[in-house]
């Protein structure tokens, strides 16, 4: 029996082996913890180990990635990236923006200084990646990787500095001083990395994001503002965010969120309504929206019988979906919604942070029909 008294949920549980294709899980209740641990110990008999790691989960924290280059004596910041999705979504799946678009400058400065101190203390020669989380003004170090990260190509393109080349020269004996490498000024433009997922190619795959990496590629959007850069990145990933035409039947914005996300959903729904979308919502979310004086049409959940939300999506009237959920049962119950959204190629957002970024992009797109294309060299020249 799992002793879970006094434990604060959610928790991140990681067995020292892969369990049923799952390397880790975020659990939100004692029943989920007991189920996962029971299965883990059953599988452990074959794996020859019974080690399970249980971590406190930083709920609603902002995750940060930092790439640096160092020569053992001096360290230079390559780039600081703020994840758009909250901590808990794998860094390889989360969208990220460089420079950080919502963090106070003093927090960014603290993150940069801690990264330098880590690199010098570890004696790093070459590249190093550090992942941080920021919550309530506190900076937490999640992990340090004294190696190249998958974010290096993105940072190099966003800043114009070939980090891999610099690191290779440092590793064969050059120094940062000899190479004339110093910290760069913060870019005047904004770059957004968006992940690309293979969900449509795998029948039965769920689009919900979590601590395990599912993306198979990434694209990049660059613009003068975060909103425009995010819109470009979404477009490059194959998801076209568009404002509804007045005469188009496809103008519904479906919103269904867990209870703790309802205050943010009110803000999102109000913005979508102002953009011309007709707000559709499940009963609980619709009640919260109506109390906030936002018109919302109630759509039934799948388990409430037809016509339900999947029928509505199939009818071709939905243009955007915002769906957050919590708990194993709730995730299972809402699977058909996410799957049908994917098959219909409708923009979908399973985190509040991503939905807010989508609202930014849609608002920026109003009256903006000219998407400017510039080379990396032009952006780097300012």
C-alpha cells in the first residue's frame, strides 16, 4: 500500500525503467499514485529493480532554457528561452521564445548569472544547457546538462552566433578571448520555436502534452513582436490561425477547461468573442463564462450523449479548440475530442499559456494581411 498521507499533489513519478511505454507520469490524486506505483512494482520484478523517484511538481511555473559556451575560465550566454507552455510539458515539446517575453529583467539577469556560475564551477569547456523554473519570483534549477542541447540550432539562428562552431574551437584549445566572443545584446526581434508532432500519422495517438517528449521536429517564426512571431511559427508547423469571416459557418471557438483554469478561460473567451468567434463550451465552463457576462452556447460532452462536441467538430462549425483537463479518467473521457480536432486540422491548445499566445497572434493579425519574409541575415543586421 502506498503511504500518501501528507503528500502534496501533483507529483512527478518516475520509475527507473519504462513502464508500459511510459517513462514518467504526473499524478494528481492518491488513487492515481497508488495505481501507477502498483503497476511499477509489478513490472519491476522483470526489470530487476524497484527504484521509483517521486519529485515535487512545480505547478504553474514558467520553464526557462539557457544555452551557454564556456572555456573553463569564462562563460558567455548564448541565449535565454522562455517556454510558452508551463513547466511539466517536456522541453522538446514546448514552444519557446527568445528573448523571454514576460519575465522581469532582474529574473533574467539572475538566471544568466546562475548559468555562468554553474558552467565555471563544473569546468565546462564547450556547450552547456541549463533548465530553470520560475514560480512566485523564485528561481529553481531543474537540471544541468554539460553538453549540446537540441535548442542550439534555434538559438544560433535567433542570435546570429554559430554556437556549435564556437564550442568546437573551444574544445580544441581556443579561448573565448582569442575568439573575441562576448555576451551579445538582446535581439531586437523575437524568435519563437514551435514543435511539430506526428499525431496524425499514428491512429490512437493523443495530442495532450506532458513530461514525455512526443515531437519529431520543430520550426521557427521571427518577427518584430512576440504575437506575430508566434503566429508565423504556428503557420510553419502546419496550423493556420485565422479570424472567422462574418459569413463563414466555421466560426465557433470551443472552450472546455478544468476548474482551476476557468478564471483564465474567461479572459480567453472574452478575447475570442471580441475577435468574432462564437463561444461554445461544455456545461461547467459555459456556466462560468455566462456568470462573467460572456455569451456561450452549451455543447454536451461525449459521455452525455449526441449531439455532443465531437459531432459539432465534425459538422465543420468549429475553428479553434481550447481544452485543458486533469486526472486519468478525465483525460480518457476527452480523448475523442482531441483526436477529432486533430483529424479536422483545427488549431487546438491543451494549455492555457498556449491559448493566451494564440489570442495574442489572432489580435495581431487583425487587418494585417502582409506577412513579411526576411532572411536570417537581414534580421541579424537589424
